[in-house]
C-alpha cells in the first residue's frame, strides 16, 4: 500500500517506537496524529515533527477513547491508518507475593483490550477509505516469554491471536491488518530489561515502512524472524533462548 499522503493515528506516539514511527512517516509526507497520556511529553514530541496533530488521550479510559474517536471523525475524515502502539509492562518474577493478577490486569487493558476497543470504534471510518490499514504492535515475546515480563508477554500473545482473527474478518474490506513484532528495542520503556542492548527504534519504523509498501502482514523486525521460526520448530529451545540459564 502507499506510504505517502496518508492520515495516520499512532497511539503512544510521544516516545520510543511510536515517536520513531511518527518521525519517519511525517517526513514522508503523511499527516500523523499522535496520542499520549502526558500532555507535556506529548507536546515535546510534537515539536520534533512536521505534519502533526497531538491529542492527549489515555487509551485505557473509555471516555478518552470516545472523545478521541469523535475528534478524529470530525477533523480527520481521511484517516486511513491506525497504529496501536501504546503499551504497558511490569518487570517482576512470578511467585508468592508478586501481585501478578493486578499487574496483568493493567497490561491486558493497555496492550490487548484498548487496541480492540479503539480499532472497533474507528473501523467505520477506516472502511470508508479506498486503502486503509490497522497495525498492531505486538512483540517476539508473544511466542517465547521471558520470565521477568511473563504477563506482558501473555498480553502480547493475546494481541497476536486477535490480530490473526481481525485480518480474516476484514479480508473482504479495504482494511489491511499488519502485525509489527519488534525484538528488544532501546527505549525508556525497556530500560529495566536491558533496553540499552536493543536495536534503535528507528529500525522498527524503517521495517514497518517497508512492510506496508510490500504488503507484508507479519513484520518480523531484526532477528525476530529466526526466533519466530525456532518457536515453531522447537518451542523449548525458543523458550531457553529467551531465558538463558546463568
């Protein structure tokens, strides 16, 4: 599909992968709409971009989502790409006293339920366009979970499953469904799990651009293609690769 002259909504667009995608696509002549929970941080991000609209919104709050959708429908009727990028993760080890259910609840809300809600509410607008796309940002951890982000990985596995079903459900419409699967990326978001050793977020943005141009729906960024294949042929080895023994 075309990667120029689009109107693109990117959730969690004020930092990390979302901001890198916004920078690349705005530079390519697209109008980008970025959302985030923190207004100050959002405005700082917007100042780095051209062709941008910044809208403060928390995608886990129904009221915020409804206001966002209403504004987009009114002001940006040409919206044709939705990138569900906003995420939340806790770094901890499962076990007694971990409070895993509460942590998982927040992760599932942000990483799984929120994309479903926003996508469904924007589908009537997306389906009006000649060419449109939904991009769900999952992760290679959906296939081999590291133990310190176990419930985050589970939320991304749920998003992966939903994305497969959504692609089938929309195959007779103008809306194409992509899944972006990064490895460890060097962002503030991943600091606690060694993000400094990860790839630059710009690489993720570059791979997304190429995949959209080529209509490659499953986007294995960097070395994730190898780990994905390993997860299919030897799940135990893939799990060990993500959880090396000391």
